[in-house]
C-alpha cells in the first residue's frame, strides 16, 4: 500500500486551483472579446438584452422574479 504524502495532495489542490483560475481568466477574456465584437459591429440591442438577462438572474433587487437565483417560494 502506498503512503499518503500530504505535500503531494497539497500540490494537487494548488494545481486544481491554478487550472480553475486560468480557465476563469480565459472565459472572461472570451466574454469580453465577444462583447467588443458586438459593440463594434453595431449590435448594441443584443448587448442590452444579454446584460438585462444577467442582471435579472443575479441581482438581489429582482428577487420577486422566478428566474432570479434569490427567488423565495412562499412557504405556508
């Protein structure tokens, strides 16, 4: 049976964290590039639609909307 080395486990967690961060950065740059493309191609209505959709889903001020992540069902 192989002995568990805590240093190797720590290195695996650190590498997983690094991969996650790098993936997030690539996603963010791709998202930003897509919005720049939309802006320079004159499709501002698409930008507004996407922005409003994200705001309605995430923003806590819209928690009466069933599509919002903060939506609370009536518990009676």
